[in-house]
């Protein structure tokens, strides 16, 4: 069941990508998306999650599904 769901989601993302950016390469988008990291920080008694910059074609994954990328800094 999990393999079918993963396959379905991959095909759906490929289709959405082709509609917003026909020249986009799915493998490159996923590779760039995998490079995005998040780090939990504590400062002055407050906790934050900070993500790295979206590089390359990572933003296309968010654009394809109609979602905004998460903010760079989120206070918990």
C-alpha cells in the first residue's frame, strides 16, 4: 500500500510540475528539495526553527502544489 501511495504522489507531483514549469526536471526538483534543512534554535528562552534557503528548483515543488514555502524563521 505504501509503495502505491508513493508512486501516486510522485506521478501527481510530476503532473503538477509539468503544468507550472514544463521545462522543470523532476529529479532536479526533488534533489534541490532534499537539500533544504531545518534547525531548532534556542535564544533568550525562546525556541525557533530556522530553515535553509531554497536553492535551485526547490521552490517549484511548492509552486506546483499551490503552497507557500515555510518561513525562514518560525518561533515555536
